[in-house]
């Protein structure tokens, strides 16, 4: 079985939330992603992270992604071309 080399976490956040609450949500997502990586045996420092935001009317969907191993190499190669 192939090993996973990426993980994603999404949250729906009301656009009307205060900046303090949005920042706290971002910090929580970063913390939980790190904990999840440790849980599956990946060193959080060996991964790269990316944020994506999708507009959904009065809400936004935030996706926090972690890439390591082959996926990290692929992302870094794609980014070096731009």
C-alpha cells in the first residue's frame, strides 16, 4: 500500500467573524494539523504548508494542507517554475 504524502483540513468560517476569532481559528487549524502529522508518524517540520480560501457567499471555506515526501517535492518543483 502506498504511503500518504499529504493531508488537508477544512473549516467553514463566517465572513462576519472578528479578526481575532479568524486568527484563533487559523492557529487552531495549524496546531491540529501538526498534531495529526505526529499521530501518523510524520515530523511536522519536514512538511510544507499551504492555505487555500474559497468564497461561499457569506462564508469562506479555509483549507490548510500539509505536504511531505514526494508531494512536497512535486509542490516545490511546480513553485520553482513560476
